[in-house]
């Protein structure tokens, strides 16, 4: 696992757990968690892409 994944995976896992605890009718807050998770996942991919060409 890349260092950037090792750094962000615990954060993403925590956000996923919090997201799963929310009631399904709490759409706005669930979408907020989803956006944060996707942002972090994109940050991981970008960092790995940059490292591949460094």
C-alpha cells in the first residue's frame, strides 16, 4: 500500500462508518459525507499519479 493510502485510509474508513450510522432519510448529511470521501479518494489517486511520474 502506498504511503498516501496508509495516511488517508483510516480517515476514509472513519467517514464511511459515520456515514453508515446516519439514518437513510438524512440525505443532505449523507451526501456531505460522500463528497468528503470522494474528495479524499481523488486526492489519493492524484498523489499516486504524481509519484508515478516523479
